[in-house]
C-alpha cells in the first residue's frame, strides 16, 4: 500500500479521495444475553464506581405475547434487607469473566458493562423460595424487560445451549446449569420438594437464577442448596399474572 501511494503521488491521492464517499459509521454491536449471562445491579454509590452491588445469573431470554424482549432470573436477587421488592431496578451485564467450579469468578471482580449500559429494568419480583425460613414458599423468579437497543438474545452461553422448554426429567437424569460464578456444573435429578425439584448440581453465590437444562431443554432456574423451580410452573404463573412476561417463549 505504501508503494502505491508513493507512485500515485499526493495530488492523485487527493483526487481519488474526492471521488469516493466516506463509508458510513457502523453501529456498535448489541451485547449478547441469554440463559447463563451474569448480571449486576443494586450498584452503590454509582455504577461507575460501585463499592457495593449484587450479582446473579439470567435463567433465560425470550419474548412475551406483546413482543417484549424479556429476561428471567431469581426473585430473591431483587429483595433488599428490609424485604422491599426492587421493581424498577436497572440491570447491567456483568463484564467480568465467568468462573468454573474449580476457579469461581471472584465476586470482587464483578463490574457493570458500562459501554453497553443498563440492559433492562425489573418489572416484576415474585415470591422468593424461603426454603430456610418460615415465609411463604414461592417459585423465586423475577422478570426483566430488556432494552433491544442494547442487547440481542443468544441461545448459547458458556457450556449451555437452550433450544426448548420442558418439564424436569425423570429422577436420576443428568442435568446441568450455567452460572456466572461457577460456570457449567452437572449432576443428576434427585426428586421433588413441594413446588420445586432437587438435584446434585453445584451452585454458589452469583449463580442464582442460572438455567438448569436437560440436554438443550430448559427445565428450571437454580437458586441454591441444590433446588430449582420448574420453568413451566414459572411460565404458568406469569401467564396468570399478565403484564410483561405473560406468554413467555424463547426468543428466536
């Protein structure tokens, strides 16, 4: 290229430049989000310099009957120490690398993806699991209305690809989860426990909301102590509630 420019000379170069329109500026690519994407929120004092925050994992990304792009995660992620449900909370993508079971992502390394900005807003916080308390037992899910000018859905995050939604498999079936803190971990389904199902899949703080899959079928959301809520039960409850999330199906 340098030899060509010398041959043409400055005058010829300027003339050729005047004949060619400048290419249009390309838009920044949308951030990919799906079941297994880490999220970060409750950023204080500011998103630019947080000294406290909370991290969880998206269960799935899909569309509702109104066409909204919707993300699901755990309800307990958006309930503060006073029991207030944080509807309206802005959510960011966690820009830190996902961890593994043997090298969990350090919580102190989590940071919001400020280049993308807030990817959505919490529109509904359900009843948390309350497994270890006397509170009402819930499916522990929250609904996030995602901003399509900032994010695009993906079916694959880490070691998990989600192509369908279904019921939990038979006891003894191998299932896996993809969480931001400990990545891909697997274990067999054990049984049921009230409105939930139980398994031997390892999770840690920050994995809350992680998708639990049997093959490529999403069957539940993980919320710790080897329990998950069935995704079909969550969808039934969203349909009954109406609003953002009702009619949820995987984004194509």
